[in-house]
C-alpha cells in the first residue's frame, strides 16, 4: 500500500508517543483504520527501531550497563519469578531483547572474566537454556518472547517473511511465464552484486523497461529506501540496467521518483506487464 | 597584396580580355610543379599568391556590407571611443582585444589570408614587374595608373609590403600583449575610421569597427586572461561552459562566440589593415596620411532600414562581378580554397546580406567609382544588389555542390526570392533539386544513460588477481556511476564545477584503482560507457555537422517514432549560428568524460585508456567496406545495411579518435603558445619517440585500399587535438603532408573513383583540420613552418601553404541556419538566431503515445540484449539481415517469377488483339498482378518465420536457455520480417512492373517484324531431341555459304543440319537470307556442282545427274526452311529482279527448276498460291527482254493452271523440255 509522505508523517508522529507494545499496535490500527495492518505493523516496527537506534548509545554507557545489571540482580533477589528484565526494559524505553543482551553480556563478563564473543551471546539469546544461570535464562527468555521488534524470534520471523515473499514472487514469475535467473544462480556465475531475480528477457512494467526485480518484505520509508538505493538498487542498475523493487508492505509514494532513470517501485506484483512479443502481425 | 594580381586587376577590369585572363589564371592555378608551361613561367609566383589574394580581396570588399551571419555586432560604438591606438592602431592593447570579443566571429569576415606567404613574393622586383610585363601591357594605359592610387600602391610595396617589418611588428606585439592591457590610453586618433566609425542608426548592423579587434578568449577560473593567438581552438583547459554546445540560452551562445573566436592571427592581419588604411587614406588624401578629418566614401551614414530589396537593375559593374565570380568559382572547383563550405557560407552571407544601402547609393557609387579608377581599390560590393548578383553568379557555378546539400537548406535556397529574381534559371534548378532531394538531416535517438552491463566472462572474480581487487572494482564501478549521475543532475546548474565537486572523489577512486591494479578494467568500463553515451551525433562530435542518414528512421519503422525524433531534432539541433569555425569540442556527455580524465590526472589510467582506445579504433577501422554499384533508384537492402553499419562505425571512430588525440597530446598542451626557443629542443626530443598509434601507416593504407572515407574523418578528429609542437614533428609533418596531397587530389567532380559526397565529406573535414593546424602554428608565431614542413614535401606545393592560412571552417548546418535566419528576418539581433519554435501541447502529446507500444517494443528489444553477451546481439542481427535479404531473393525467384510468367501469357494474348498501346496494355496487366503481389508480404513473413529460428538455433550456444533462445529467435524473425516486408511493400509493385516490362519488351522484339536486336532471343529454340550439338556453328555455315557464293559452285549433298545451340537471331536471319540467295542461284542452273566429274560422262547423262543434284539441294533447302528456321525465311526474295535475273542471263533457260521451286514453296507451306501468283505478276511488269517475258508469262500460266485445275499432289509439270517424270520421281 502506497502512502503519501503526509500520511506517513502522521503515522510516524503518532508512533512517536507510544510504547512498542501490542496494545500500542491496537491503538494504531484504531487510529488509522483505512491502512492495512501489515503496513502499519511494518511502519510501527521501523519507527520503533529508529527510536531504539537513537537511544542505543544512551543504554550502552558503562554506567547504564552497571545500573541495569545491579537492578537486575536486586530484582531477581526479591522475586526470581517476576519479569524483572522485561519490566526494566519497558521502564527505560528500551527493547527487552536488547536489555537482555546487555545484562547477559555483563553477567558473562563477570563470570568468565573476559568479554564474551558475539557468537556465544547470540547463541545464548537464541537458546536461553545454554545460559549457565537458570534465573537469568528465564529472564532472557521472557524478554525475547515479549519483544515485538528485536531478538532472535523476531529476526527469524522477518527472515521468514522475506523468504516467503521471494517464493511468492518466484511463483508469480513462473505463472507469468517470465524467465529469470535467481540469486543463487547469479552467485554461481560470479556476479558481484545480485538482485533477487534477473529477468532473462526484460519486460516493461507500466511502460518502463526492467531487467531485475528485488523483493522487499517491509515498508519503504525514506530511511530504509535510501540505504537500499545506495547499497543495492543503484548497484544493480550499474550492472544490469533498470529494475523493479517490490515493497510488499508499501512505501512512501514520493520515493518512487527514479522511474525515468530506472528504479521502479511497486507494492505488489505488477499487472501492467508488456513482454517482448515479436508477432509479425504488428507490422 | 599580391602585386601580380593586383596589377592584373588594375589594368582596368573593363578592358580586360575576360576569357584570356581566366584561362591564364586557370592554367596557373592548375599547375603542377613539373608542368609549368614556358609561357606561364613568369606567373609561377602568381599561382601561389593569387588565391589568398582573391579571397582576401573578396572579404575586404564585402566587409562593410556583411552584417549577417555569426557575428555579434557591437551595439554601442561609444564603447570604443576610449580605445587607444598608437600609430594607427598597429599595437592594439589587450583590453581592446577583449572588447573585440563582443564582436564575435565577425573576425571571420576579415582577411581570410594573412601575409604568411614567404616574404620574397612580396618584393616588387620578384613578381610585380614580371607579371606586369607579361600581363598584356598593351591594354594597360598610364592614365589608369596615374593619380593617388598609383602612389599608394608604390608606397605600400616599398614600405609595408616588406615582410621584415611584418614579422618585426608581430613579435613586438606578442611581447607587449598583456602588459599593455593595463597601460592607459595614450593617444586618440579621431581620424582613424577603423577606430571611430561614424555613428549610424543602423550601426548595430555595421560591424566594421569591431572587425579590427583581436578577440580574446573568454576568461574563466581556469583559463588565462592573456589573449590566445589561436583562432579556433579553444584551449584544452578552458572551462567546460565554453565548449558546451550552444543551447538556447544566450549566455551560452555568447560564451561560445567568445570561445570560438578566441583570437586572431593577429599580427599579420594587423599589417594588412595598416596597409589598407594607409592606402585608403593616401588615395583620398593624396597620400597625406596625417591629414585631418575627412569623410570616407566607404562608410556612409545610413537610415534605419529593414531588409533591402535586392534589385537586378541596380547592379553596377556587372562585368567585373562576373569575372570575379568566375575566378572565385574556379578556385572553389579546383580545391584551391581551403574550405568549400566556408566559401559557400561566405557566398550565402552575401546572398542574404541585410543591406545598408540608402537611396543615395547610386550617386555615391558613381562618384566614388570615378574617384578611384583602380580596379582593386574600387568597391565592387558596395551595395546589396552587387553582393547578391555576385552570390547568385557563384551559386550558379557551384550548383553541383549545392544540389547535394540537405533538403532543408535546398528548400530555403529554392524559396529565396533574391535568387528567384536574379536568376530564374538557377531558381528553377534549385526547385528541381529540392523536389528530388532526399538528403535529410537525421539524428539517432539518444539513448538515455545506460550502464555497461556486467558480463561474467570479463567481470567476475576469475578476471581479477585477488578478492580484494575484485571487491575494490565492485566499489569503483558503483562510484563511477554515482559520479555520472551526479554530473547528469547538476552540471547544467549555474555555479556547479566539475573539479570542485567531483575532483577529489575521482582522485580517491584512482588511488584505489592504482592500489588494486584495476586500471585496465576501469579503462574498459570507461570506454564502453563513453561509446554508449556519446556515439550519436548529438552527444558525439559535431565537427562536420549534420550527418545525412535517411535510414535511421527506417530502422525503427514507426511513424510515431519519427515524429518524436523530428520534434527532438528541432530542439536538440543548436539553433544559433556558431560561426563558421568551431574548434574541436566535447559536447554533451563527452564533457563528462573529458573532465573526468582531466580531474583524475592519472598516468596509469590514461595509458590503459589509450591502449583500449587504440585497440577499438583499429578494430573499427578494419570494418569491411562493401562497394556498391550506384543503384538505379531502387535502393538495395544490403546497401542500406552497409550504410547503417558504416555510419555507426564512423561515428564511433571519430569519438574514440578524438579522445585518443586528447590523451596523446594532453601532456604537451600549454595554455600559452610556447616560445620558439622551446620549439626546437622540444621537437628534437619528441622526434625520438614513437607515436602511440601509427596514423601515418593507417592513412597510407586507407589511401591504397581506397578506404579514406572511413579513415580520414577519424584521423582528422585525432589530429584536431594536436598540441603546438606536434605539427613540427617529422612524423606528424608527414601525416599532414599526406593529408594535404589528398586534399588537392580530391577535385570535386563526378568520377568513378569516388562518389561526390564522399569527396565532399573528406574535403570538409580536411579543410577544418587545416584550419586548426594553422591556428596551432600561428600561436607558435613561426612563419617558417612552411619552410620546415612543406618544403620537405614538394608535392604538396608551396602555394598551398597560403591556403592553410584561413580562419574559418564551416558546418553545412550553418548554411541552413544562415538562410533560415534570413527568412525569419530575425537578423542579427543579439547575435542570436533562434528559430521560432513553439512547442505546443499538441506536439508533445503526439510524441507521447509513441512511448507506449511500439517504442516500448523497440526498447524491450534493446534491453534484451543489454545483459546478454554481445555475441548474442551480433548473431541475431546477422541472422535477421541475411534471412531478410534471402527472403527478398526468394520472393523474386518464386512469386515474382511466377507472376511474370502469367503476365507473359496474358500479354501474348492481348498483344495480338490490339496492337495499339503497349504501355497501357502493360499497365493493365500489371495492375491485375499487383493484388497478387501483395501476397509477397505474407510469403515473406512465412519465409522469415521458417528460416529465422533455424539459423538462430544453429548459431547460438547449446546452453542458451529456452527463454533467451525464444526471444532471440523472435527478434531475429521480427527484424528479418520487418526488413524484408518494408522492402517488399515499397518495392514489390515496382519490381513486378519492371520484370514484366522487361519480359514484354523481349516478347515484342521476338515477335516484331524487324528482328533488329542482337542480344535478345525469345524462347530457346529447340534442337532435335537427339541433337548432339556437333553441327557447325552458325557463323561457320554462313561463312561457308558466303564462300560458296563467291566461288560460284556448290558442294554436292544436303544442307548441313542447323543446330540452334549457338544460334542467335541475327545469324539465323542471315542464314535464311543466304539460303534463299543460294536457292535462287541453284534455280537458275548456272552454278557448277562439285564432284560431278564432268569429263567422264556424256552430256545428257551429265545433264541429268546435275539436275538431280540440284533438285536434291533445293529439296533440302525447302525442308530446312520449313523445319529448322524459327525466323521467317524471306523466300519472296526468289522473285526479286536480281534473282530472277539469274535465269534471264542464262542462254538456254531452264525453267523446270524454277517451277520445281514454286511447287516446293507451296507444298512446304512457305508461300501461298496467290502470293506466288502476285509475285509472278509483278515480275512481268518489270523490264525484261521480250523472249524472256514470253517465257515468264508461259510459266505463270502453267503454274496458275496447274493449281487451279489439278489437285496439288498429281500436278502435271509437262510443259517445258524436261520430262516431268524426273521431278515427280524426286519429289
């Protein structure tokens, strides 16, 4: 679903004042009933991530870490069963999973005497039972399951959604009888940058030639789109010519400004596709 | 001045013997070094001086009347009031020169030639007296030379004509240069008309004052304020704006004007001016140069006036103008002028001159002409009428070249009312030429910026030494396009500076490339992107302007597309008259690439890029050129393909060569003209190095292989970027010398060796190059260049050197713009000639729908190839071309052949019915066939659909995926079909008609009574089925019969069997005639028969045997006539006076043989009874002896009675002495 910049700004502004909770999401839906749920969810998630990014440094100062750790310790001492970490995270406006990570890191550092590796932390977050302390393991678990934007579960869900949409797109391409090379084939051939699909025979979408299609299972807001343009879309253009990006959860209309130059944005699989048909009858 | 010609013209043009002088001059012009006629030896000096003199003379003469054209007229003469001049302005200050900029390219109208010819030619004793002596001083009266003019001339020759003072003055000036710019105006000379022209309301049109100023280059942050000595070449380091192709904005236009006419050959022109001024002053003031204020007859105060109406009746001194036009045209025709287009431009300027005449003109002229009787000093071009008269005369002589101009220009010429009123004949010819002209300016559709596609074969990891190199290049590619996009978005914004914005990023990128040794990869990417973006004429080089290419549109085959393109052309083609001498520029996207190279400043990158460019140039220069016979109207498909290919290769070659030249000479480019001291050592040093690309070898090869049309244009582009010293190097000296020889060889006339247009193209580019070369030399201030280079190569002819000194070069497009501006009447306002095009909504809307369907398909097709390996495209295009071509051949061989066969049948029937109107009949029959001809398209499609995929499948790799293969097949079929069907649909009716007509003509010739044609033979005549074709040739038989007739005896036996294997109509006819003659002789019984051994037999026996033999011969003749001959046998000849006379001459007449013959003719159906009767009857009316007449009558009676009474089989043949039994037995 395409949103105008104004519409988007309204949503973003609304989100600036709410907590990243299911309840907030319900309020959001109520406030913008005409928007699709998935779009709102995606924007919700992005806005929350932006907020987290803004405050990330604040929560990672040595003092903050120490404070959180001490509060955790004192909290579990009082009541080991209570969601100490989760409540702490909500209290300081920080993502529960990230709070869990901070505390876990601090805990392991104290235990082992060295800074633990990222892999180890990630692995423990993914599977809290690996955490040597049972209480902490429980606390971490509560955090990850209750986090709607971060954490291994959310990451996994996001990845799954991305993949599902790729598969969906592949199905649609096959259905339309459009021949393509998928990412893995391209990698095998030694391409240095690889969009999701390169069309073996280009088509025209809404009058614009496209050579490749990239699937994005998220909402295209300014921030993410600029990053994608720089890291991916222009690079594809530089190698394969113009192409199509599908933001399945919609995008800000105004961002679709490079059509003439060769980056086309859509929020669904295009219907207006013209294929190369050299029927002799056309002459 | 060239004294010799001076003298020549001074003898008083009215008295001059025009043909003699023309001849004289013509001869002297056409001289080859070794072929100087004795009588012309005294004039050998004349030849080298004449042309420069003539051209300078014309420029000088017309300088006041010409206000149109690429000049930006000085608007306020006031601004010049403060201009200083020391000693009559011989030392102009820098500020003056800069002020002269605003005068723009009016400098182009100044002296075309400066006094650069060797000094010796100017010394009076060297040429003047000798030519004066020989130029028929009988017609030369002292009175003409008397008076002020004579004095002035002497003065000039004795004083300023001295070349020592020339060079002295020149050097001095170049030293003074910028410093004097700051010096205060030291002296005001109000008498100097050059400096202080009279004010006039129309002064906006009078650019005489500004003419006298040395222009300076526009100053920018990167160029220097010092004046350039270069006429045309914009310094390499000049800001991009100056080289940007003129758009619509006036600022840009002004910038270009400034850039183009950066400076002037200055010094030498200065001398000329001085001389001229002196001369004029002395002429009017009795030689008193320092005399006070006077009014010049040259400059009149003029009222405001719109376009003057040129009037033939107001032309004065017609005869002189005609002579001048004749001389001038000869110079053009003989390639003695440095640039044909420049001269045409000049002529058109004259034709379209705005005219500053007033009604008093006539009187003034009269007065004036009385005042100065000297032919050279006399103003022949003082009014519009004279200018137009001269221009029309020249145009008339140069009609052939003009007729090759593109349609738009021709239209403007044809519609020019001045031509119409001055020469209705020329007007009519122009009209005709316009109507039949197809030469259209067309531009390729600009491809929007497209990336160079990633090709795994050349771009994947395996092509890089390390992962790091691979990844760095990945980044570089993205950065490069990022820079390109940024440039695209911003470069036209005011204040945007390439170096400031992009410079550091480019250099950082270069550092990364150097670290990773990735230069070769990047150079390849750079070059590919360059070709992709700039190969079209729009972004591409425009050194010779519009490229006629009618086929580009056809290629796209869409009405909408062509309309879009036309619209686009009108917007893209610069509308301002850029002046006839543009320096090499980097227009459009080329600018990005040039600035990139400059900002990068990377030795490694440049070297790799040069390698890459050389390779590609060599590859393209090797393009196979197929020669085509000039086709008769029906353009051949293959030829069109060739043209397309050739054009593409030529455009790309020129682009690449320009960049190669830019890179090769970049290290030696200097903003300031280097001093001559440096030159010697620099040349010595650089003579040791090898050229990057052996252009001399390539040039020689191209001359040998007759490929100059491809090679010369790009070599010219390459050389157009030479630095100051390069022309002095041995190697490039040889190159230039060869080019000069080539230029002289290519006299424009139709011949078989080379087409007119090809020559015109080569002449245009060469003329342009010579101009640039001249600039480079002029900058170096070396007069001795000619000695240095040209004397080493005597073939090039020293006098050509003078020709090189010309400041102008012209695009053909400029001609049109000039003419268009004349029509629009927009005049010289602001110096801009902006065509009035109002883009309406309707027009842009018509362009829009085309963007949808057909255009989309074309785009999809192009896009399809983009990411595929290049070989795929080559294969598909090749298949399409061949299949399309074969398809047409196939249709010709099958459908058309079949239709022609049917037409033949139809015609055969009808031609018998009505003998009346053959062409009408032909049309009718053809019309019936056209409908069926339409099948050709259908069949053509079928053919392509069948053959295309087969070929593609075989030629593409096995591994090609199905989708790609299918698309490739479809595109190939589509292209082939389009190609074939386009051709068929436009040509099928013409083709059918042509074929049918040919067949019909053949048919008529075969059937017609007079089988006159030798080369046509109708249906192939059949020999007997078992014929072994062993019979003697018809010629042998004829020869034999002829011999027999001469010898007067015949062989015994049958006639030889005729074999038609080698028969042609004439020999058949001849044989028929001969055999009839033979029969006549036999019938007279006066011919001896061979092998009858007369001695051994008794007389009656001999007689009988003889008769038998003769009867036998006659019988076989009859049979041959009936059976073998296809052509009618003229048996009637037997009854001619001559042949019957054979019988009459014999004493004892033998009529039985004659009678036998008559019966034979009837029996064989060769003649009817009645016919024979009438023949006999008419025989009797001739004058015979009485006894013979009696016998003849008797024979007639017998013949008639026999055929009227008896039935043919058993006719009595009794009457004569011979018993009939013999005959009957033999029959």
